[in-house]
């Protein structure tokens, strides 16, 4: 488990909490079907996405964590259908795959496999992928 634990520490480098707090838009879910709230820019959409990821990282229950990712994905699809051009999660899923595989491999090589160890490792892998995505989008805000 050491390998992907180190990745988690690497991802935290340079993350600025202040940058991700947008007082006017809390979430992608603030943009509704009636278009009462319209994003001012791509940056605002990215800030909302980062805020949503930040909220997901607070979730402890694995099932709820995964469910929230699916909700964000559905909201992105909804907003894109409305012509909002929100970034998709393809890079997130691309980065999640090797981290999940590594966590599974490390649990299997640690000896006796317990389901709670595997679920814990997968939750940590998902968190790492979220943090990496969070970092990628934060960098776009800075640029």
C-alpha cells in the first residue's frame, strides 16, 4: 500500500484551499434547467466542479462516495446537453483505473485478503483519483 500512499502525498503539493472557494457558485448543481443561474465563464464551471470534488472527499462511506461521483457525472452530462461545455470526467476515470489496480494488487500481495481491507484500499484509490482530478482542474484555474 506504500506506493499509492506516496502518490496521495505527491498530489497535495501546491494545492491552495483558498483558490477553490467561490462564494457565488457552490456546485455544478447550482445551475438549473430553467437557466436561472448561468455560469459566467469556463473558470466558474471549473470552480464549481472543484467545489463538488472537495465535498466528495469529505464522504466516508464508499457507496455514498461512488454515488456522489455518479451524480456529478450526470450533472455534467445535463449541463453539456444544455450547451454549458463542462469538462467531462474521462481523465478522472483514466487516472482511477491504474490506481484501483495498484491498490488491488497491493492488498492481494499483503497476504490474507479481507473484504474490508479491499474496500478500504479501493476507497483510498478513489480518493487519490479525485484529489488528482481536483489538482488538474485547480491548475487550470491558476493558469
